[in-house]
C-alpha cells in the first residue's frame, strides 16, 4: 500500500509539472501576441494582460520550486 501511494504521488507530480509547463507555454504565446499588437501603455492599462502576466510568472515560480524540491 505504501509503495502504491508513493508511485501515485510520483505520477501526480509528473503530471502536475507537465500541466503547469503547458499552461506556461500557452500563456507565453498569448502574452507575446498581446505585446505584438499593443503598445506599452495599452499593456499596462489592461487588467486582463496584467493578471495574465502575474499568473504566467507564478506558474514559472511553481515549476521551479517543484523541480528544485525534486532535485535535492
């Protein structure tokens, strides 16, 4: 039972990192597109853009924290 739980946790962490990485890539594409079509002032004034930037960097931090923990 203990071994099964450890295996399930390992799979869950792998899937979590994969999902977070895909979300990071997707939000990066959207941010790049927004930045290509809006000037700096428009970007700064967009609540949705600013929220997506915050989420994007939070995803990166989460991925880094998980990987650092796994690589200790």
